[in-house]
C-alpha cells in the first residue's frame, strides 16, 4: 500500500467509483422512478402505462443496470489507474534504483530524463549530481595517486641519506645538510602545488576578482623574472597595449610567472621570450611565445597534464614539479577563461595563448 503506483491506482479507481455511485444514488432516490407520465395520477381502467420514457422503466431493472455499470467502471478505473500510475511512477523508480547504485559506489550510473517537465528536471539534477560526485571522486583518486607517486622519490632520498648518517657512512657536514634541506624544500613546494591544483580543479580556489591592468601586471612579472633570464642569456620582450580584465591579479601574476618560467626552462641561451596582448569580441588574449625547443603535435594535448615533462630526461630538480602548466590551466579556467598551446614543431618554439573576459 505504500507504493506510489498502488496509491495512484486506488485513488483513480475510487474517484470513478464515487462518481458513478453518486449518479446511482441520485437516480434511485428520484421521486419520478416508476411514476407514469401523469405525475401523482393513477392510471384508469384500460389505460396503459406509458413505456416510451426512461422514467417509466422498472426500478429494479434500472438498479441492476446501474450496479453492473458501476462494477464495470470500477474494474476499468482500477485497470486504467494501474497503467497510468505505473507510467507516472516509473521515473521515480528509476531514480530510486540509481540512488541505491550510487550509494554502493557506482558513480557512473545515469537515469533517462522522461515523463513530465518536473520529472525531466529532477532527472537532470540527479544526473548532474552524479557527474559532480564522479568528478570529485576522480579528483580525489588522482590526487592520492599523484601524491604517493611524487612524494616517494624525495622521501626515499631523505630516508637513505639519514640512514647513511646514522650508520656513520658519512658525516652530517654542511654540504649534506644543504642537500637534505633542498629535498625538504622540494617536498614543501610539491605539497603546496598539489593542494592549489586540487582546490582549483574542485572550483574552490579563492579568487578576488577586480578590474586589473594587465599591462602593468605583465611589466611587474617581467621585472621579477629578468635576473633569471639575464643569467641564462635569454631576452625578454613585451608588446602590451592598455588592456583590462576582471581577474584576481595575484593569480594572474602566478599564471604569467609559471608560463615565463616554463618558457625560460625550454629556451636556450640567445633565445627570446615575448608577451603580447590584444582584445577582440569582449575577450582579452595574452600570448607568451618563446624560441625554444617547441612541441610535437602529440605533446600539445598533454602539456597541461599533471607531472607531464616534455623532456623525460629532466629530473625534478631541473624540470620542476611538473605541475606548473596544470596549475596555470586550472587558474585560467577558474576565471572562466581558457588557455591553448601552439607550436610549429620541435625546435621552432611554442606559444601559449590565454583568453580572459575583458573588463
């Protein structure tokens, strides 16, 4: 009795029964049942009853026909109610089964959007919730796998060095302390990058958006990285008109710094790194280009993946944590923008184009 389709069936059948029962009572209690055409008059001798009208029929025959018709209407009402109720409650049953499967950990389940507009909206909301749960679970699994994979090497190095010191294989001199300190700094940076990336991908990265002068921001970032470029012998160029975007200036500075650091890492001495900007169709485009190693076509799609390194021979010390471009992509997308990588091939440099909503 607690099933929705059972209740709907009984309600529909009960309503039909009540309608015809009221009709039955109204007919049976009518004072004209069995009366001849002359109201209140008794037919005289030899005067036949007028059987041409429905009210002159036998009351018992009328009652029998009404009872049969009422029974038939109850049966038809219950049958139609069952069919209608099953159709109405089927989407809810699908949602219930899908919710049970999600509770058991099957986050790939989806339901078909069918039925009334309310049921279609409910199914769409349910599917979005399932997709969000699956995305969050994927992020959690990826984060755990990345952390366990990337932390294993520096922790192993620390453990080995400390064990060697404890076993008096070598003394803990200043050079060894500096080595251990470098490993701990790498660990701190790695954990910080992973946390920031996880927040950005989960759309929980705090942003303080405001109208931002991108030309001034680019100039400040270039000044910060100028000593590193001068040490490597790489020229820094910029062609920035006055552009403004609604963005978090600290996060955008981080994006530019990561892109410039990546370009500097892959550009040999004598090369050039440039930043240019333009605005079109209500969007601001920032381009960071270099004359460095370039990217192969199959590398363009993977360059924003976590821990991806174009040069597989680079170590974590010389190649960074492998999270810089992944963080760049996550921050740009958190600003409702996008970033794309372009290259004419290996040895022909690369370009990274950031698109942000204009102020």
